[in-house]
């Protein structure tokens, strides 16, 4: 029911909960989420801060650092194999207008 949220110390649920939420959001499950937030929240926040800082630097024109040892691989002319037709049975790997199961011509 809207406005009715389970109460777990250290965890705030926002928004309306759908009917049947109590089957998934059990007190045990919510306690686990609260514990994970307490244990890893600061680390996640620090990494997100670093990510925002790095994005600001990229937005200002900084280029990502790549290992010099990989220059030969990055500079080589290479390709990847095509996707096998049986993995795309809807014909996305076929030329326009032709499905892999239809004969050419």
C-alpha cells in the first residue's frame, strides 16, 4: 500500500511499493541491504566521487592513460570474426532483404 514501508534501521525506502512487495522485501532481505549499505556505502561513494572527478578531467580535454606496452596491439590492423549466423536467427547478420534461411537469387 502506498506510504506503508517496512522499517529497518539505517535503511530508507522511498516511493510507493507495489502490491506483493512484502514477498521480496522481507525483513531479512532489507536487513541484508542495510548491512551492505553500511559496509560498502562509503567505498561506493568514494569511487563515485573519483569517477565524477575523472569525467570532469576528460570533459576538460584530458585523455585516458593507456599502457605503452599495448601500443603494438592498439596500432595493429586487426578485425574480429563475424557473428555466426546461428546466433542471430532473425537475420540481422544478413544483407538487407535476405534472411539467412532463404536462398540467394
